[in-house]
C-alpha cells in the first residue's frame, strides 16, 4: 500500500500556499473600492415630479410655436414633370401644345401671409427636337416647357432644387462606388480600378473610366434654363429672366475632394488614356478630346452635390440660388432638357423653388413635435395632480409591496 500513499513533499505544500495567496484579491479599504462613496438618491414625490412636468410643458410650448412660426415664413413650390415626356410632342417652339399638370403633381406651400392667393394651375408641353437640325446640343433634343405662377414676390434668398423619388443613393455598394484618389487627379491604373469599389464601372475597353463608379455614372443630367417672367409689371420689356447661380450651392470644403483635371504630373498622361462613364456618352460622344475635355470637377458644384449621397430614397439637391434679387410675382416659363430616365425604375423627378428663413427651409415637423411633447407633459401633470388631490398616497407606505402583503 505504500505505493499509493505517497507523502506530500514540502514543495507541494509551498505550491498550495502560493496558489491560495495568489487567488486572494481583497479590495483595499477605500471609499471607492468598498462602495462607500457619497451618492444622491432623489426621492420622486408628487411635489417634485408634478411641477417639473408643468415647467417642461410650459417651456416646450413656446419653443414649438416659435419653430412653427419660422417655418410659416417659408414658401416652397414643387412641380413634378415626370410625365411630361408622355405628352403628345409639339413640333416647334412657337406652336406648343400645353396640358395642365395634374393636381397631385404640384404643390404650393406658401408663407402664411400669402395663403389667400390663388395661383393658376401650372401647365407643361413636350417639345421633341430630335429631327430639328437647328438644335445642335444633344442634351436639348427632348425638352419639357413648364409655365407656372409665382403668386407673390419671393424675397431672397431664393433656392432652386431638383427632387428625385425612389432613388436609393444609400445602397451600400452605390455609396462606396468611387475612387477618391482618382477624383483628386492621381493616376490609378485600370487593373487597380477593376479590383476596387468602382467595379463594375472601373474600366471600359481596357481603359480607366474617369470618374469611375456608379455614383458618377448616374449623375443627374436634366438641364434647367433660366426662368423667364412672361408678364413683368415693372418693366418695359416683354419678358424678364430670373437668374439662378450655381456658385455656393455645395458645402464648403467639397471642392478639396476633386481635381481640376486628371491630366498632368501625378495623373494620367493624356486624354486618350481615359474614357467617360457609359451614361456620359451623349455629352462626350467621341470620348474626351481637346475640344471636349473632361469637366472641371473642382469647379462643378452640381457634380459635387450629386457625389454627396443622400440618406433617403426621396431627396432634393440644390441646383441654383439667387441671394440678391426678389423673384417677382407673375407667370414664369422654364425649359427642361429631358435626359434623365426615372420611369423605368418607377421614380419621379421634380423641381422645387423655395425661400429660407432663420429656421432654414420649410419643415414644421420639429415645431409640432415640441408642441406635442408639451401637450403630453402638461396632460400627465394635470392627471397626476388630479390623482394626488383625489386619492393621495402616504409617503413610505409599504403596503403595496408584495413581500409585506
């Protein structure tokens, strides 16, 4: 039996003592480690809770009213011209066949002081210049002529937007489909683009696409002419333009993401080394040439706005602005070059004319949210006060706790 009753050595005892000492972790006797720090535990009583609800409700109500008032100072007018291309085409500019825009395709959200005005129904006409040899600009072959009323003078700043629906710029692959180095004018090889996020629009016929990717390829290319006031009252002229500028429509700092040209030191050698995106063929039918070079992306704020992808499938992007002149009351005409297809994916396209106030654009939601929150707080305070007065509960009453029943 001595074989199985081996006596523990002194080294084994030392290991046991060492393990016991190493496993013992007694926290230091401090207020922090022994959880004796001073703490404030508020006791919620009717005398503290009910006045707090009343105060919050009283504060939120005027804030909400102020925000609603600020939104009411803004005028926002929207015209959906998606179905214009389905109209019977007119043969010439001087013989347009107009149709009324359906009631559900336009909206006048006027400022509070102008809501009693009654603008006439806007109308549009489809002009097909495909067979007109005098129209050389390929982007103007198919046009939509829209006539609309501005029911009251719009104070500057006046903003011009285009609006798309059912367009998911927030799709993960779409958002990533660009190459920031190429946009900054750096040389990026065809093989690199083919294996980058620009795929499948990294190269075409073995040449790098500039700018590559899905975002640039789907760049919105409907064109908008300067709106013309057809019936000016304070001018001897028969028509008067209202000019929107494309300067200052992009966020500050956006231009730093782009280069003026991709050709030069550190970039591509010559224009024959790159090709435009497939959807830009109508603009660059012979690829990039000296007579028709790549666009200056550093100065093209329309492109910069498009490349800043939207988070929702319905979005507006700023196309122009006028910071100095009033948009006078009257009937305006605008000519839109129809180049961007939205009907195949069941989307819509519109243009929006809007003013701004100290709150920004027209959006009363935040104001009504404050008013709703104020109403809820005040209602809870009233109900709590009534409950406390009708059937008060003695503080410290433990009869409702299950272990004392």
